[in-house]
C-alpha cells in the first residue's frame, strides 16, 4: 500500500473554492495509486474567532475547556471536505483526533503526541481511498480533547506520516516553500530548494512560521522527508531532509526573526548554587518555555538573571516570580516587551569562521544595539529593540550574500 500524507493550512481550506483546489490535488494522488491521508487545519480565522468568543465569557478561560472549544474548528473543516470529496465520487471518511486515536499528554493548549494507532488507520485505508484527519488535536488518557499548540496541524501531518511509514509527506501552505527570510520583510528573499532538518529546527525556533518546530522534530527523529509547498501554485517547494555534504557549501541558509519575545530580569539574586534551579524550576512546572538565558557578572556576591519568554506567558511568569523572589531574596523583577530576536542559521557555520563577527559588524553599521546573544552549533541569535527588527533582517540578509544570487539546492 502506497500512502501519501498531505497537510493543508487554514488559508488552503478557507471556503468552497479553495477546498475544491485541495480536492484536485488529493484526487491526483488517488489517481497515481496512493491512499491519501489529508490533514486539515481550521478555516483561516476560525480559531481566533473561537478564542475571542471564549474571552467574552471569561477573562481567563479554563485551558481544558478551551481545547474542547478550539478543536471544533478542525472538525468543521474535515467534515465539509469529506462531504465535498464524497460528492465527487471519492471514497472518503473524516476522523477527529480521538477517533484515530492520536493519544497525547494532558498539557492542554500545548499537548505532545504520545502514540498513534497506525494499525487501525491502515485497516481503514484498505476500504477507503482518502482519510481526512483533523489536525491540531488529540485525546489524552482521560478521554479529553487536547490541542497541540499553534501550527499543530503540521505536527499532526508529520506524525501521521511517521506512524504510517508514508511514501510522501507534503505540507501545503500559502507560500512557495522555505525562504532565506520573510519575503514580506526583505524583498530580496529567495526560496531554498533544500534545507536540512537541523537548519529547519533552528529557523522554526527562531521565529520562522513555515513549519511548527515539533513537526520538524518528528521529521528528523523518524527520518521523514517533508516537502513544503503552496496550495495555489505548481512550484515544487522546499524539501526538508537529512543534511548532506553539499549543504555545508552555503555558510548561512537563512535569517529568522521573532517578535514574540519578552525579556525578564530577576535583579540582585545571591550568586550561589540553587538560585537558577529555584527560578527556572518554578517556571518549568507551569510548562512555560524559556528561550535565551544570561547571568550577569557577579558583584558583591549578587548577580542579575535575565531570560526571554513568549509574551503570552508574561502574566503567569510574573506571578510565579513574585513568590520565587521572596524565597531567594531577590531585589525584584523587571520586564521589557519592546524586544525581538534575530538569528542567522546555517549548517555551514560548523566549518567556517567569522560568522559572528560578520553579524555583529552588520548590526553595528546600522547602529543596532545587542541586548543578549545566544549561540548553537549552527545558529547565532541576538536580542535587539523590536523597532529595529526589519532593518536588522535586511542588513544581515545582505551581509551574508543571500540577496545577491538565487539560492539553489544547498
């Protein structure tokens, strides 16, 4: 049995005409002899409408009930698409997350996939040509609906491809693939033909919205080649796959940025063992993700601890730190919402020196001050004032030669 997994985002299913476009791609897969598993997001804008509706009822809606609510957007998409497919003579069936089932943790609003009943799905595909699965959702061990976080349909698609050992995994969206940076910010941005799993992980973690980071983690772990394509063009898109020697020829593959940043500083904490554990342990218990971390130089036995989080987690983080500061004797906590991060990413950095100096020089020439720096083997990230983020992206794109030539297969 040949299996193809296709995931379509919200803009791809925003109404009848766009669903017809999706159906034509799905039908082509069936004609080519594939059993097709179609993963759909909610129609564009529907999730935000549901969140807005909940906030009319409560200033802080219960997370468990929010998952039950927002998951209905995907349920509508798969039911409508299945109706359309059946009317066009295709053997199709819609499935919600709990019907697969896609078993997840009970971390509501950001659950993680634990297992997928691939055997059950394969059995259904013996009689059905197209299974239409609701993305973004699953079910926990208590039988409650869960959601996988923003962009979670990507994760659903790749996870199903891994579980089913699919021959093809395609992620359809409203862009032609993965670009060297956001074309809306830098008109010189170029599409990449190929990008490695590691590069895509770093790009996703640095703010690229093309793929959700957990979908890339699944792809790398289970070696699932993923092709990112546009629903609306015939462009072959970008292949996300294993790194090869050719990729190292290009030092930097892309510039990523993220405005969803908040800088937190816990001031005047004692410079002794256990302080960092107290701060970040309390935050981790609430499943809040911490990004960049820096500890300032000790002075008179005291230091400042600075880190970044998502802006959405600010209120909860501040409430946690209020208690932690009393416990560890810190002077207080400050926060700054007017920051953003910009990153240069490329597997070629492993074998080339001078990347950091080029980045810092480019920012200096634009008089952009760096607040924090973080590095990995293939990424350098700087936290800067948000008002300079687009200027920084364009400057770095030029500094690393990404807008001088088309970027072919890496």
